[in-house]
């Protein structure tokens, strides 16, 4: 059974949650009602480069890989932020803390290896199959790899 004292301790949390929801909803409603309705001008739609007016349009948009590199940087930045407190209290945490940090580092490393395997750090042009090679299947790959072997190797 829940008594009044226990409920009084949680009252502040519920009030803060309610205020947060009311503030968020009021902000969205006020933005919808008070926002200007006119379309942005060409100057506002132009890219901003440190106050320099561009003399020509950029040849293409930023590649998605640019943003992947930025996200990888942020992930490792956050990992370093979590490692500083661990380094300070390493002796207090002992083996449990070491295991937890190793698991955390392993998860980040697996994510990083996944990104690298998908070409997140490849800045060159995308690699395409050579023309005339046909479709690439496991059989055609095995044939090309086996083409350099001698006839005695194939017989074995």
C-alpha cells in the first residue's frame, strides 16, 4: 500500500514532468500561430560560407560520407568523455569497472568496424564493377580466382 509520504516524494517529479509537457506543447502551438508565413528569399536559401558570397553554385551536394565521418568523430568524442571518470576511479571500481569499460569499448569498436567495412571512411569515388565482367556471383568469383591455378592443383 502506498502512503501519503511516498506519494509526496514523487510529487515534484510529476509536477516537473507535467510542466515540461505543457511547455513543449505551448512552444509548438505558439510557433505555429506566430511564425511568419512568407517564403524565404533567394539570399536566405543560398549557402553561407563565413560571410563570403559564393560566386558560383557548388558542383554537387556534400556526400553522405562527410556526415558519417562527423558522426564517427562524435561517437569517439563521447567515448573519451566516458573514459575520463573511469580513469579517475579505476582503483575503486576494481575488476567490475574494468570489465564494464572493456565491454563498452568493444561495443564501440564493433560499431566502428561495421562502419569501416561499409566504406564510411572511403573518400574516393565509389568502386564499380569492371565492364564486361558480367554479373558477379560466387561461381564467377571462384572461376576467376581458380583461373590462375595450375592444372595439377585443380585435379587435387
